[in-house]
C-alpha cells in the first residue's frame, strides 16, 4: 500500500511506529525495526546517555528512520520540557514524544501537565507528540496547542490488553483533525488492524513486539496488520446487521425445478 | 509467509477461503478472488446451473483455485447429499461444503443433519467441509466421521458481527485435531486476524468482501490480515497483564545524576 | 415482583434456580437456598445416594422447593435415561435435568445424546430440562420433543465467565417458545440480571454462590439481581445511541437572558 | 441491605442517585424518584428557574431527598462557579454537581475546567461532585482539591451504552480514596449492578429510567440492581477460570459401584 500521509514535518508511508524498550538485545531490536518497516522509532532519552554501560543504542537504530525521543522519567511539564531540550541539544532532532507519568503502577499520563509541556515545546519549534489519556477535550486542547499528533492510550503501557478505551478513542478520531496515533495496550496484530479500521492514522507498538517469542517475526506481523487494517478502512467496511444475510441463494434449490 | 498447510487432499499456502455470493458482477468477483490470493473458493451449486440466465459463473473463477461447491438450499441431510452428488456429477470435483440450513432468518446450520450428511459423503469419497454451529461435541463427531475440516460460524451469515461465539470456537481449536476454518460473521480484516491469532487454521469470508465499497481492495486487506494474524500466532503472542509494564525506564531520569 | 410464570407442571414466582454442588457444608447450602428465594433446586442424583458417607443431602434442602435431580455422570443418552428412572424410583419426582457430558475438561454437553434422552423421558412422563450447548436448531428439536424448558450454557460450568455465548442465546430467546433457562457460566449478579434483560425466563446458578466468600449473602444478591433484571425487561429498556442525548438543557443557560 | 456509607456531609443508605431530565411529566418523575429509593436527586439549576412556564420542578421532588443541583449549561469553570453560587443563593443548599461541557455532540466534560471549578467551590464551602472523563490523574487532582466524590462517565450521556470505559474506571476505583459514582451511559439494571461489583460507591442514572416504557418500574429495577451488585461485591465474587469446574460429581456415577 503506497498511500502516503503527513505527520509533523514528514511524509510517511508506514503507519506503524515502534518503541525500543524491553528487547533482549540490540541486535534483535535492530532486526525487528527493519522487519516492522517502521519509519519512526521512539527511544527514551535516558537510554541514549553516553555515560551508561549499555552499548550506545543509536548505533543499532537504522539510520533511515525518524527518531522520536521520549521524555519517559518526567513527572511534570517542567521535567518533560527539560528532557526535550536535552534531546535536541544531543542532536536527536526536533521530534519529541511527551510522556508525563507521575503514576508508577499503571503508568498513566497526566493530561494537564502534558498540555502545558506541549504548548511550551511547540513554541520552541518542536514537533510534539503527546502521549495522553483518551479525552476529547484534552485532545482538542493539544490540537489547539499545535501538537503534531495526539497519542491516546488503548490500555495501560505494556499490558497487551488491546484497545479497551475504544469508546473515547473513536470519538477522538471522529471529531479531531490532528492525526491520532493509538499508543499503549496494543497486544496483538488484530488490535493494530482494528485501530486502523476505526480510522486511526497510526499505531505505536513496543511491548507486544519486544516480548514476543520471536520479535522479528512479530514486528513483520504488525506491519502487515497495520497495512491490512488501513486498506480495509479505505476499502469501506460494510454495515453490521443483527440478522443473517444470505451469501448464497438458500431456498428452493432442489425444489425450484419441480 | 510461505508456510504450507494441508487440508483434505490439498497442500495450500493461503489460509483465506472466499465465497462468491453477493458480488455486484462477475468481473468484480474475479478480481477480488485474485487480489485475495485465495486458493479455495466456494460457490453455491445452483449458481453453476447452466439453465440460469446468469452468465456461467465458473468462467469467472480463476482456473488455478480449488472449487468448493456448497449445498446451500439444502434443508436436511438428504438434500445436502443429493446436491453434493450433483456437484460431483457436474464435474466440480470431490470437495463439498455442507450447508444444511432449515432456518431462513438467521441461516443457522442443523448440526445433527450436517453430521449425517458428512458421514455419508465421506463414505462416498468426498472431502467434506461442514458448516456448523460451534459445539465441541458436534465437532468431535464431525472429526470422527472423517470431515476434512470443520467450519464453525462466528456469527450469523452476512451479519459482519465478528467472532461473537469465540468462547466455543477457542475450545474447539484447543481440543480438536481436524483443521478449524472460521466461517460466517467475519466482517473486518481484524476479525480474520483475530481468528488466526486464536489458532484457527483458516477463515472463509464472503459478505465482508463482496459488499465492501471496494471489494477488490477489501479482498487484499483480508489476505494481508490473515497473513498477519497467522504470523503473529506463530511468532508467539505475549501474555496480557492487568497493570502496566514500563517499556522505558521511567523513574529518576533527571534525578539520578544528583 | 409478584409476576408468576409457568414451567413444566409448576407455577413459580422465582426465576432463580440454584445448584447444590461445591458448598462447604450442608448448613451453608441450606441457608443459601433460603436466602436465594429459589423454588427449584438441582441436585446430582449420586449425592442423594444413601450409601455415601456424606450426610443425606435431602435433609438439608428446604421441603417447599421443587427438586430437579440431574443426571450428572451420564456420558450418553442411555445412561441419562437410567439415572432419570433411578431418580423417579427413589421418590425424587418427575422433574429431571438432563446432563450428558462426555467431555471432562470443559464439561460441555452432547446435544445429540441430550435430544435422544429428552425424547425418551418425555414419553415416560418426565418434565425434562435439558442442559445444552446454545444452538437454535437443537433448541427447536428439544422444544419439539416436549422439553419443559431448554438450558443453554453461557460459558463452561464453574468458569464464572459470564454469558459469553450471548449471540446464540439471544437468538434462542427470540425464536423459541419453550422457556429458556440460562445455565452455567453466570459468575456475578450482573450476569444474572443481564440474562433476564435479554428476555431469558430464568437462570440457574451454582458455583458463583457456593464459592463466594459469603454464599448466603451472595445467594440473596443473585435473587435481587434476577428480580431487577426481570423488572427491567418488563419495564421496557430504552434504545442505545452512538452519540449523547442531553439529560438536562445544556446550552445557553447563562446566556439566554442576555 | 442496611449498610450505610458517607459522602460529602451526608450518611446515606441508597447508592442510586437519579437525574430529573427527560421525564414525560413531573408526576412520573416524582413516582420514579420514590420507587428508586434514591436519597440524592440531581436537577439542572435552569429548570428550577421561577421564570419558566414549566411548573416549578422542586414541588415534585420529594422533600426528604438531598438535592444536587448541577451546572449544566456551563462551558467553562467560570460559568460553572456562577451557576453554583446561584444555586446556593436560591436556597438549594451546598451540594453541587459540576458539569462543564463545551462539546454539544457527545456532551463530554472538560476535566481541566472541572478541576478549576472544583477547587474554587470547595474553598467556598460547597460539597462538590464533579462529572468527569475517566482519568486517574484528573481523579487524583479532584480528590486533592477536596471533591466530595468523583463522577466518571461510563459512556456518553444518554447513550445507554453501558460502562464502556470500564478499564479506566476500574483503575480509579482501585487507586483513589474519594468515593466513585459512575455517571452517564448506564442503560440497563445490569450495568448498574456491574458498577457496584467493580467496587464503585454509587451510580447516577437518568436517561435509562426516564425513557423506559415504564419509568416508575424501571426506577425500582435500578434500585434492586444496585442493591444486588453491592451485596455481591460485599459477599466476595469468586475467581473466573478458563476451563470448567464441575458443580456436581461428574464421572463414574453408574460405573463406580461395579
């Protein structure tokens, strides 16, 4: 599917963004990114830190992808803003995924602080991708603040529970003009396809790929599922009905010639 | 994905079977079959009838596919058996999909008559594919009777409602050895992916393709979704959890260096 | 709610049937039956057996309830018929719940053998209550055989998973004339209320009561939930809508007087 | 069930709050309030307005109930605060339900403005009940601001769609200390029972009662469902399992004596 779409200052073909956490090692991560066909990859700024004993992660992220550093570790707008600036100063570019997460059990975002950080960082020229609790009005505020996209969660990060908050995400898709990227909770390729069928612009997947038995193959499955779901959406999904509708002529076959 | 599987007397690559009812015209049907990559196509025997004013449908089914004529119109085992024999006598081969449907509102199959017809037709050398109400014990009976596969319905034919009877279909997948082909109710590509992730061997789709705004594109979307779901199943889907699991290191980023 | 209904040869007020398995002791069972307000109680014939070391269970079932012995342990129609006759010969009356369960993992019924047993026992004058896999055509066959009611399962026995096979049970409720009693899987009071709202005539609950922390209180909760669900059904549940409908006048309050 | 609970400055027995919109006439509303056993009733301040041609609604709200005027019509915090003050000045007491709803299609609340209004009105001595989009962090902010309870929506107002945002409401119930009152979307008695089984402290129902065929009877059904769900919660709902658990001894009945 060669349909292109635009988000931030980029024109993309892929609608699958991938995260880099939780992989068993960097080589698996690298191969999974490649088999996912992703053009955007998120990475926690902290993991880019040169002081860490960890091998330098950026060496293992394919060079053609757009980096989207995230502010994980930030507990309020101010911390998110500082991390974003550090990312840019480190040469990671002007895309930033805002994660403001004061809660350590469910890892849920603080929409209000996220809106504050978004406003500030848009002013500073960033392309801002806020991770958020699904909420039409918060989505409007982020849109008005100039976010490049909004990233509502389907279920808690890493839970693999699917798009449990579908009711509100569907409303956001129907009502907002900014691109919607469903993030967190997507556990199976069918969840990703479903998000696309709902009309989402893209999905971000991390845990479901990184913790699969075969992450490289799973990354490809997610790629295919996103393409399938998007193509189904474009092809026009038919209505559902309570009763049956015959696919084949059902009555009187043996009897009609009598 | 080049993984092969065997059903009846055939080895297949595709896990998407398609139906030929409800298409606006034969050219659309033909193109949709091609874009679906299907290797098995079902057609109601009646529609093959030379006496009909309808152009001869078989001319528009690509020659490389395995035909699976179905007994739609049969209301009991005896009628299904007669239609199956007519199909074979008409040169349509030895695959037969049993549909015994006395109910005209929900088009639900009669499992008992279906088992009877399956027993008889297996004896006559057919590869028998029974459409059935999901039921572990009826599935065992069909397996014992020598069915080539069993085809439980996800929801009423043509309803596009998805795999609503998942609870029982999952049990059948887990407990039976005969291939399981989920038939009826599959309305969106994500439904097809989900069936594959559950461990089904294949799906049959008709209404969702034929009544899409763009049937040819939708057929391709279903193809991709089936491949994605199967690949996800093989790659090993991770467990779900009630709480969150951090994808990225979440605490103390800005604070750890103090 | 004093609405009465008729099933078999009885007129009842309660729509909650209870099972007697799994209780920690007979006194808890007895109190739970009383607090459930049930008028029909099922008991496995085997547990009535005088040879068991267990105290005689019938002493602890309140005398005013209708006993419905069940054929648990039967693996085919013949065994179910023998158990039914033993029950009647033991003075347990002419109500019999048919359970034909060859599968020991999911405890799923064999509809075909169940239909056979039902036909035979109706002929012998029993009021027959068949436990069954949800299936419209099997339900029609049981209705035609003279069953007093049909008892489709919502989910496997003892799983507490709720009415997972709702799609088919709703069709049975809509299409059959024989009373529908949802049996197995009902795990919470809200599940029981939901069955009644769907239009079911009654529910049978066992595990969810017997294995609650406080079975006596849980039995009362189920009683209340069944009454609530039935009353809601009779009161006429309103339609659902995709969008909002204001409960209160929403616009222009402060502005209208300008 | 005589268990009492405390919310704001009141000790209540009932856990069902009812709304007064959409009733066909005041007499039906009055009877429905009585049959609901509600002790708290919400009313839009505008409908209390003496200038309206409508008969004075307060005459038809039973005198023993706690009034909870709401700020419907407010589009931001400032308007909500003004309406709250008007309500108090009109002698309607110090309970106020905050509704800040800028969106007229889905009637979704603005959490941020709601938090602002809550802070201000708590300072002024109100017992504040904010209607909100389900969100753990916004719930914490409202709790910290001194809200008497928080009222997350299950689905859009008046949609009767049930508790579609269950995932987030369950997290709020598990993590917050302030009482949780599920508001909006509850369409059937079983939905209300389910909210209570999840551990919610109360529910608010309006449309589902007011638009039932028989609102007075439906109000009673909701009362019973709330009692049932709460009792089930207190009685300790058992775990669910994937497989079956026999309620009755299942094997070897006829065979064990051989």
